[in-house]
């Protein structure tokens, strides 16, 4: 009897030790993930001189909103922000709708050429041609340097179609049979049955697509470089981070007075803080969306994990 009790105590102690190791590992990962964002937020509201001196590590040192004032007063920044919202909405709505329609069609076992279409879609998902063939294709279609070049190619997502098809295939077949008996057409079944019951997967697809659309900038650099007024917020951020330092380089000359030098140094400090404010502004909007779809996201993330 004592041997069994000792064995149970050892198992319990071992499980507690494993839990401690897991929590410690998760805590380290969370700290490594959260710290960069906390540093950026603290740097964006700290005193510019302290930020430039490297005295900000975790919490704000001093307080200043000069960087945010400069960002919010920039007409180019406001235009880029509106552009990003527009692109995110258009790409997300069209991509999710196309994915749901295609997924519904491919979930039908009696559809002609279903297996061939599935293989045809899966091949480019695993083997991408790359940027150069895509650029040549867009150029040959005559949509280079237009908004269609950054919208049309990304309306259809094969991964989203696969997720939508998997979810729709799990819906009760009796609903569709009853709707067919009542005389419902295919579009009616899609609108009145599939879409209302597919809120979890729609939320997941919307989050995935919106996150990608909000963060895109490379496609504008490659396919629409001349559309300066239509560039998104992330492209504005990239220009501020990569090319901002070269534009804000100080050129102190011997003829300058002490006051002019001090003004230049102050402007340089604010310019260095400027990029942190832009990062916060570009990150917060997409973070605010997640709480509204979290309850659906957990359900959609378990998609395909159980087979009944």
C-alpha cells in the first residue's frame, strides 16, 4: 500500500514540475513577444532626448506627445491610413466571399471535376512561381501601376478555400436535404443556410485576410510604385524606417549659431521618435479587431481537429 502511495506522490510531483516548466517557458515566450511592443510604446511617449540617449528600456522616461502630433498633422500619413482601411475592407470582403462560394461548391460530392479542381488548386499552394513570373503576368494583363495589381491577384486565397470547404463539409446534410425538398435553390441555400452557420470560419478567414491586407506594402513597391497617393500605411512606415534616417541627417555647419544647433538637435530627437509613433499607430487598429472575433477564432482554429 505504501508503495502505491509513494508512486502516486512521485507522479503528482512530476506533473507539478512539468507544469512549472511549461508555465516558465510560456512566460519567457510571452515576455520576449511583448517586450518589443512595450519598448516601442514607451519610446513613443518618452522625452525625445531620453529616447535618443538610449535611456528608455521598459517604462517611459519623461513624457512627450510631440511625435504623435507630427504624425497626426501629416496629411500624407492620414491619406495612407485611409488607404489601408480601404484596401483591408475591399480585399477582406471579396476574398472571404469568394472563398466561401468556392468552398461551398467544392464541398458538393457530386460536383463534376471536383477532384481535378482540388488538385489544380493545391499545386500552386505548395509550389509558388515567385515574384518574377507574377510581375510578368501582371504586366501582360495591363494592370501594372494600377490598383487592380494589388487587389485582384489576392482576392482568391487557396488556403482560405480549403478551410471553407472543410468547414462547410461538416455541416449537417439534413439541412440541405430539407431545403431541397422545400424547393430552395443553390444560391438560397448558400445565403440562408451556409453563411449563417459559418460565422466561426468567416471570422477566422476575415482575421487572416485582414491581417495580411493591413500589413502589405511590398506589392505596392513592386506592382504600383508610381501610385504615391494610394500607397498604404505600411508603405509609409517602411519609408519612415528605412529612408527616414537619410532624410533627417544633421548637417551642422560652423556658421550656425548655438540656438540653431540646439533646434536642429531637438528636431533630430523628435524625428528619431517619429518612427515609434508610426509603429504604434499602424499596429493598434488591427489589434483592436481581435477581441471582437476571438470567440469565433477559437472555434475556427479547431477546424478539422476532430473526426466523427
